[in-house]
């Protein structure tokens, strides 16, 4: 174990590849990167039997023994990837202190400790939610400058005009700034437009079904964008996340990704491969097995 160094790469020891402890924990699937930091500062992480709370501390990935709450955390297992078709009425959190329904009850957490959702969907939003044990990849998928494209289908109130669609494409001003350019497709403008995917239908009311593909992930972004052009969202569904689609998964059900999908996910954030190789040298870790 090595204490934080102002110049991390210069501090690589000769006896084996090192990695920052919070990164090690995220890679090993103990938790997301941020949550790994919380585990450390809460004093729940030990290295070779000593509690480590200093965030920059490095571990020797071949020789150090890392534990969380006394349980050994190892690199090298294959990370897990699955997609859930999130139904309405459950929160995207693995722990709700108020005991409300959460996505945790819908995915196989007991079989895969460290599983967590990549990003969030609102309680009333349905659709594709990716889960993984690979905290490092999740961190990169959600990086503000490299968000993978996400396609949503929204049923909005009223007849959304082409000029509104154009405004959504070029960018609308929200209270946290202009939105980035988005792809927008009008799917159905009619008195009978209904949300696909089992979301609530509206009857006898003018409504528009519109698809939006965003490359950023601000809170309630689709709802705020549509409201900004005068068409509040009635129902919202996420159809795609980067290269991933649900492929027939029913609401409330999940499936594992196949190898091609995992490879496509890594390809969507290519610097994962570079970063991982630099950090781990020859040792390699689970998340590289799919490259
Ligand atoms: N945009 C929203 O407004 N809500 C979501 O759940 C996802 C994107």
C-alpha cells in the first residue's frame, strides 16, 4: 500500500501494478466509484488489515488484501451487465430509507453484490436501465463530455409543431443552461396518439408521440425540454442507451447482455481500454476481458 502522491504515475513501485483504492473497489464491483469513496471515508475499507480512509491511497493489485466490512474484494471476476425494463412507480436507487419500491427489488442483487444502476430514470419513467458491477465503465459512460446517446420516446400534451421540434433539435434554454443539439423525430401527431410500451394512454386529447436522442443527462431533461416548448410530457420511455436496446424485455423484467452487446458498450467509450491498460499493466482486470 502506498500513500497518495502528488504525481501518481511517478510513484509506481517496482514490485507490481498499483491502482488508487477507490478505483480498485469500483473495478472489482464493490460499488460505484463515488460510493467506493464513501465506503473509504466511512472507515469500512481495510488494506492488509488496516483501515484506509485517505482517498489517494494506492494498492498493489497483486499483493494487497482489500476488504470491505471484513469481506475480501478481488479483481478478476467477470463484471456483470444487465438491462432492466423499468416499470413506473419505482425509484432508481438501491436503498430508499423511506422503504418505497425501488429497482433493487427487480434485479438479482443477491447473486451479484455491487450491482448498481448506471444513471437514473424518474419514478414515472419506464424503459431501459443498465446495471453493472463495473464502476469504472459506468463512470465513463456517464462522463459529462462523453455521454452515450440515449433515445427516449415521449408522449406530450398537444400537437407539437415542426418549429417546436426544430427548437428541441438546436437547443432550448433551461434553468441550468442551453441544451446540446438533439435528434428529434415526430412519430405521431393526432387526437389518438398513445404512448407505446404500455405507458398510460390518453384518449380523445391532442397529443404527440416524439422521439428525442440526447447526449447529456441532466435531471428531468426530457420533461423540462418538452415543457419549455409548451408541451408537457404525459408519459416517457427510454428505448435505447448507447448501443443497447431492450429487445422484448417485459416491464419489470431484466436480461443479461450478450458478449456482442458488452463489446459494443466498451466500444462506445473507447478510452476505457486505454485507461485500464495504463493503470493495471500486465495484470489486467475483469473489465478488459470483453475487449
Ligand atoms: N428525462 C426525464 O425527464 N426523465 C427521465 O427519467 C429521463 C430523462
